[in-house]
């Protein structure tokens, strides 16, 4: 019941019913549905902030944490938590972008980082 799992996950992440129905009509829906079995890992991490606190300080490489300025509040909160917990992290918010950031907006950020 992958479709049901994805729909429930997205509704708890703030996607309203109309947006969800629209999303189901896109080619990306099938990709999300195929990844549904991995949602247990996402929800486990989101449900237990201690997991981030235990693991993030051990990340030994520089980390770029990116979020979109027009994303739902949970995305900004997650980006802030990760950037604040990883020792060598830099956070970058891309103005005017959502969780579905455009490649045109993302490319310059990545080029600057690398």
C-alpha cells in the first residue's frame, strides 16, 4: 500500500488534500510511491530528535545544509537543527524556493560550495 503510505506521510508534512491530489497526477508520484518503504526511516528520524543529537556531532566532513525560503516551516526547522548540530556545517536558504527547488536556483549555490 505504497500510495497510501506516501499520502499519509505527505499529509503529516503539511501538504493539503488539494496539493496531494495534484501531486498524484505527476510523474514524480510513482517515484515517491516506489520509495515508500524507506519512509519508516524518515519518520523515525523526525520522531526522535535524539538520533540527530547523537550522530550529527560525529560528522567529520564539511556539510552544506540547503532549504528553500518558501518551504513549509518544518523544512526550515530541520535545516536549522542539522546545521546547528554538525560541527562544520553551513546553512544556506534559497529565497523564493520551496522543497522542490529549481536547478537554476540550486546550481549557483552548489558551484559556490564546491
